[in-house]
C-alpha cells in the first residue's frame, strides 16, 4: 500500500478523458488500494484515478463519515444509468485545495460499474453519495467541479485560486 501524490489544478492531465478498464489484474487492485489509502489519508470522500495521474476509469468513494463504519466503493467503468431531482450543494475537490463552490447535480442517481473482479454492480444513492458519484465520474471525462460554474463565477475562481496558491508558496 502506498499514498500517491495528488495532481492539482491547472494540471493538464486533469482535463483528459480516461480510458476504460479492460484487465482486472493485480496492478489494478494495487492502484485501487493506493487510491483508497490516499483518499483516507487526506482526508477526502472521493478520488478518481486521473487525480493521481492514471488516465483510467477508476474511482473510489467513501461518504460514510466518522460516526459510521467505512463504506468503500471501488468502481471501474462507472456510469449513471438513472437520475432524478436536482440539488445545489457546496463541493470541494482534492485537486482544487481550499476552494469550495455550489454545483447543480441530480439528487438521486443509480451508478452501474464493475468491481475489482470485473463483476457488474449497481448502486442507488441520494444526497452526498449521489453527488460524489457524479463528481468522480466527471473527473473521468476531464471535468472538474469548477467547470460547472457560470463564466463570471469561474473567472472569480481563477483569481481567488491564484491568490491562494501564491499564499501557499509564500508560507
Ligand atoms: C468530491 O471531495 C466530493 O479543498 C470529493 O482542502 C465533493 O474529498 C464529493 C478536500 C463534494 C461529494 C461532495 C478538499 C480536502 C476533499 C479540499 C473531497 C481540502 C481538503 C474533497
Ligand atoms: Co474531485
């Protein structure tokens, strides 16, 4: 097991479309474990493979919170097969540290995916978990949550983020 380093906006790899997973081998299980360890270590509630520089359709999510037992979802080739309702909640991203913004999403979704053994699975979710699924699948299309902002909010983001990163360098 190993913690991987997380790529940060505006890294070009984060804009790429990831490739489907076709071989469910040991290397894939190793990467999934590393991603889970990286996510838990931050801490975060979701991570997609391109965020650690691997352009494959693999995401890990755990929205269980501290009070509950862990509920790790490792999803290969995930896709939304049913959706309903709309919501607009604050999101963040490990690749866009210290910036948060409201994003429009579906309230309730069903995600179909393959598990690490290649077995087809489905999971229905609402609330935070449903948002996490949509956010992580976006990463596989090269989309970040800030890409959902209006042009005005996005330009405000760019300015604010530049300042945040300068402050980080000075610190
Ligand atoms: C995606 O996000 C997500 O800026 C996962 O300084 C977002 O784990 C799922 C994090 C919203 C559901 C709702 C962000 C940690 C973690 C930061 C994350 C930071 C430290 C974000
Ligand atoms: Co993210």
